[in-house]
């Protein structure tokens, strides 16, 4: 799981049975004490592998939306919740967005995109790299650093400063910071429910980076199933995704598009291996 | 598939604010004490910080459930 704190933006991404939405009220309270006013909110997630294990309000998307609606101030009057479907069983993308304005463009003119990748059925040999070796004397920091190196994760964005951590007995998380841009990876390597996620932000003015990043991420995990969500107010970054993944043996099975307040266009694509 | 295991799929929340005080030279939310983040916000989520890094622009924390 990861937390990113920017001067006027906060991103929290948590897995397991965490109760993420319970952070909204204390966050808004403390932000208000700093003189900050909420202007937009975006919540997203895929399909849980073990939905029955999720506590309220994460037990259903409907409850999550109601909880968010109740937690947000009335000033965020442009609101939308949607489940974006796919043809791949057990894959859909849940998005809630709320904003004080119907659309939002950055003041500095730079248009950013966010790409969120969810991968399941990781290659077994590659997933083995995310298990610790009992008795090797390594702690979470040193084992995490080793995993970053041997898996090639450190090469996905070569200039990024990486903060990594290995969990005992298995699992891995890392945050990358590259100027004002973050990236993050989380891995659950156990066979039967293996999962990895990747997220990064970028500027549409160098969106060719998306192709390089997607190829490198794919080679780290070689998943059987991959979903890619791109969020951007004004650019078709998503059109580059299939061009990056299909030469690697992935086939695009579905593509769903929807528009959300402030967030812009969310495009949800699912891919499965041809093998 | 296993009957139960660790849920990998994440929930992701992104909040944007307005009104950063110029006196704070663009620090805004970064002025939140670590204790507040850890004890009041992350505790509500049921997470703790296991590793952190920062640069001129933002702070990044790796969390454990």
C-alpha cells in the first residue's frame, strides 16, 4: 500500500481488507485546519478476488459510493459513479468521481495522465523473486532493494528514486519518485491469487513513455491477465496501450470508455495472454 | 483458486485541494504532522508506514496493512 502527499493532492492506495474510505473524514478535517478546501475526489478499484472478506463500506460498490457521498461536502456537486465492464470474467473497473467543477484543466497548462495497471496470474518463475529466503539475514529494506534490482523494477523509470520494501514471508511494495511524478508497484506473489499492480503519472507531451513503461512492466511480471486504466482530461493516451502490449503476446479483449467530473476520460482495457 | 488469501486488488483514493497558503511556500498538506498521518488517518484505514522517501515536490510512504 502507498500514500503520496503533495501540497494540494493526496493519494492513498491500499490492498487487503483495509478500510480506505474511513480516511476521508479525518483528512478533510486536517486539511481544513491548514486552510485547504477540497475541490475534487476520485475513487477507483478493480474487482476484489475475495469480495466476501471486505468489511463495510467496501463490501459493495454501492455502499462505497453512499459512504463517499456522505463524507464529501456539498460543494462537490458534480458527481458520478460507474462500473466499467469488460469481457474478461471477474474484471470490471469501479470509479467514483466528484468535483466542484464539471471539468478541470491544470493552471500551468501541463496535461497529466494517470495509468493504473492490475495484473493477475503472474508468471510463476518471476513471482518467485518476491519471496524472502528464511534465515538470509535480510530485513524488509534490504530484501526489498534486492528484489528491485533482480526483477528489473529499477529499470522501469531509470531516473526515479525508489523506496522499496519486502514483506515477510512474501510480497513487495515500492514507491518511485521522479521530480513531481510518482510511480508505485505492489506485488502479492502467492500462486493461486498472484497479483501485481503498477501506477504512474506522466505528461501527455511525452506520452511515448507509456509504451516503454508498459513493455518494461509486462516483462517484470508476464501476467496472464492485465487490465489498464488510463485517466486523462484531454488526450487519447489509451490508444498507445494496445500497441505496446499486443507485440508482447497480449490480446485486447475489451475496452470501455466513460467520462467523469474533473477526472476526464477513463478508458479501461483488458488483455489476456494468447498462450 | 484458493478459498481465501491476501487481497491484492487495491482501493485508490485521490483528493485535490485548493487554497495553499503562500506563507507555507507550497507545502500545504505536507505540513501535516507525521503523528497525525499515522495515528488519525492511517490508523482509520488500518495501515502503518514501513518506509518513506521525499523530494522537493512530495512525500511518499510505503504502507503495511
